[in-house]
């Protein structure tokens, strides 16, 4: 009886070995087929083949360990290549989807190198997509993509600055102001401030044109809070003068002349300041500013008459 049991065990072990050998052969054959597909440039078939070979190799336990690692590396390579090809073809949405899938697979395999490679594809694809949208003047669409980039990496300085740029271009100044804080935190304060200063300056000019003088002054002051600009002082001065606030107008115009003494409007503004001072009874200050206007091609003669009248 014992002899019979031993013979049965030997038979079972032999059958198990033969089954294992057959499984390894199937796994190896499948991996070779996948490699042939890869060499032929058929990435889709290669990927499916390596996945099938991987499942077979894993089923072989320790005997299939080496082939398991080989298949995992091949799968990482193929998935990365598919994502990279989509990027090179300009299909950025597909590149993002394939790279994210490849990244998840690489993480499952514990391959940090390919995790990093695929992260780069995702970042580059989002960046190129946003740039393409900006060039097409789809500024809100671009802003949405820059937000996605910042969701991946909140410390992306270029994306935070470009988010401000996109919002400014879209005319969404309030959103740009909120984005400014992120740009500032990422070391892009100066560049973002210039963008916002220009945006607020446009608002100030529009409000002046629309006779919203208080709004024009507020927007001009906000423009200067981001990026001091002579034009903002000019607009604030004009709005103040039109609303009868001459003292404030003098202050804004004076600052404008300090920043832009050679501007084409400098002569006429100097004459205006002279007239405002004269109205206020300050002859000395009036003479000082009339003097700055004597060489103005349009108001020079009037400035000289005004100076003479002050004596």
C-alpha cells in the first residue's frame, strides 16, 4: 500500500512539473510574440501580449520571477512610448490619458523611474495644450488647463504666472487677482504684478470713458498698487478734475509729471496744474507749472501769457 502511495505521489509531482514547464513555455512564447509585435511597431498588440505573458509568468511562481520582471519592464516601456507618441503627434488629451495610465501601472510595479517619466509627459502635455489654447485666444480654456497643472504641482511657477496672464487676457480681473497670490507664493510676484497693473489700468481708462470718475480713480490706484505707472496717475488726475476734486487732481498730475516729464501730454498737464494752482490762489506754484509748459507746441504761447499775467 505504501509503495502504491509513493508511486502516486511521484506521478503527481511529475505531472505538476510538466504543467509548470508547459506554463513557462506558454509565457515565454507569448513574450516572444509580443516582442515581435513591438519590433514591427505594433505597440497595441505588443502591450496586450506582454500583459498576457506577465499573467502566465506570475502563475509560475519563483520559476517565472525573471520573466515577470522582464514583462513588467517591457510593459512600462511600451506604455510610455504610446503616451510619448501621442504627445509628439500633438494629441495632448490622449497623451495625458495614456501617461496617467502608464504612471499608475509603473507605480503598481514599483518602478519609480517610469513614474517620473510619465509625470513629465503629463506636465508637458498640459503645458503645450495650454499654450495652444492661448495662441488660439481661448483664454478661459487655457486658464482651466493651468489650474490642472497647479493641481498636479502647486509650486509650478510658470503655470501660476500663466494663469494670471490667461485670466487677464480673458478680462477676468477678479480671478487674476486671486491667481496673483499663487504666483506671488511661487516667486513670480513682479511679473504677475505687471500683468495685473496693466489690467487695472485698462479698467481705469474704461471707467473714465464711461464717466465713472470715482471708479476710475479707484482702479488707477489699484493699478499703481501692483505696478506704479504714470498713465494711472494721469487717469486718476483727469477723473479727479472732472469730478471737481482739484486738490486731488493736482496731486495725481504732479506725480504723473514726475514719472513722465517727457511724455507727449506732459506740457498740457503742466499747464493744467498751473491753472488749478492759479484757481486755488497759489501764484508761485502756478508759475512753476506754467513754466514747464512754455515749450509745449500747442500751449506754449498760452503758458507765456499766463506767466505774464501772474506778475
